[in-house]
C-alpha cells in the first residue's frame, strides 16, 4: 500500500461518524454503523443525533433542526422526549444528555 493510500485510509477512519455508547455498564466509542436498539448513546453539543430514541437525561439540551425546518433557533429537548436522527440533519447545539436508542437513524 502506497503512502497516499495509507493516508487516505486514515482520513476515512477519522471521517467515520462515531458515538459514545454505554453497553453492559461500560462506555465505549463505536462507529455509528454499529449502534443497536437498546444502546445508551451520549450526545453533547456538536454531535449529530446518531439514532432515533428517547432522551433519558440531560439539562437544557437543545437541538438544531434548521436544515429541516428552516427555524433559526434551536429546539429545547425535554427529558423523556423523542429524539430523531432526521436524515443526519439534527445536531445537538447546547448541553449534553443520554438517549436510549430505539432504532437506527440516518447516520447508519
């Protein structure tokens, strides 16, 4: 493998979307393609919502849906509210929380 091919492989690995999940009480960072229903995903400012699910905790979590809705201000997400990955366009803009994943999202 040439140096250029090696560099490209490293860039591809960096560009893969990943998420922190808690499985069996152990936090680990995994590619979004490996998330499964029942994982507890940690989401924080700057992250894309990796999968559809339910926000189980977090204070003042706000999600930016401007790409989808045209709204200029982020929406506040309350605990126990549904969070959807919405074609990879929904991003957390403030705070952090944890979400129980229900099904795969658009980033998969």
